[in-house]
């Protein structure tokens, strides 16, 4: 005789679906063999390891999981968004790890895996602006931050240790549990939420929970390898149009004088 899944199974599945994981991906994240299908069918009970994994990865309140509390999330780190792994060179000095578009897809799920970072290129910048702090490079993907940041360009971000130290209207690399985004940050009256804003007005702002943020890097510089990009920007086009209009007015003035 089949029994109906308990509230903890329903909540478990809810967390997986809200974060857009397949059963296999969720199993890998939580250290479950193969798939979470047996858990969601009620054939396998939630182990202490799984409950701890939901707590550490998503801030899920164990009491909510088992239907004993209406509070879904616990603020474990009090806004800790500092780097989970820091790499050093042969001289034991911190270097700058570069995360390209392909690596960014796996970055949120490997954010604490020291071995994973070793496959990524890293280098030093011998300039005073990059001393006494931890920096990381991320490659821009998509057009949501046009015209300031173009696809394929790189941004260098300075590690932010705590959300309290993040500033409104600054650009950050925001590492969530399922993605890496480059956005302008806006704090909201509700301290448990943040608004992530694109420069490209075709993209709507994204509201996220604070406990969805794993790491935060304040962008302070960028690397570009296409010097023709500025000619494509809206600002440049506006300036060019204004100059042409001014030239036309000057020619007309000369003809009429």
C-alpha cells in the first residue's frame, strides 16, 4: 500500500524546483546517489546529511522542512559573501583567477572545490590598485549590460566580505546558487532581498533573496580586446549625431551669411 508523501518530501521537491535543479543535479549537490527520485516518491527518508545540505546550500530551516515552522530560510552567515576559495601563486601571494563564460556555468556548484579552481587560468597584476585585496576576473556573457559591458569582455571584481559593505548603484558580479550575474545592485527596504539591475533597459530588474547570494565581487575595472566596441555604443552614436547636426548648422550659417 502506497502512502502519501510527508510534508518534508513536498518541501524538499519545492526547494529543488524553485532552484531549477534536475533530480540528478540535486542529488549530486546534496551527495545523494544517482537521483533524488526515490526521496520524492517517499521511498527513501531524508537523511541528516540531506537536511544539513539543504541548510548549508540554501539556508533552508529544518523546522520548516518538517512542517513545524512557517519560516523557510535561516540567515546562517549574516550576509557573508566572501570568497569561498582563495588561490595563491608559487610565492604564496594571492593571484587573480579568471572565470570564462564556460567556467561560469559550473562556478556556483564548485564554489568551494579547491581542485576545480586549479583548472582555471590565474595571473598577477603588479599595480598598486590590485594590492591588499582579493580579486577575480569574470567574462561577460550576453547583452544585458550594454552599452557599458560587451559580450566577451572581462570584468575584474574586488571581493566583498559582507553584504553590509555592498553599496547601492555599484556594479557587482553576483554569484547565486545557479548562475553568475553582472548587475548593478540596489538594496531594498526588505533587508532579506536585493534588486539586480541591467544597464540594457530591455531587461527587467531581478529580485533575489539575500540568502541566494554565495559571493559578491565589486567591479572596478574591465579588460576589452575589441577597441571598436565604443563606436557601437548608444552614447557614441548620440554624440556623433550631435556633431553632424552642429556641422550642418554651421554650413547653413555660412551659406546665409
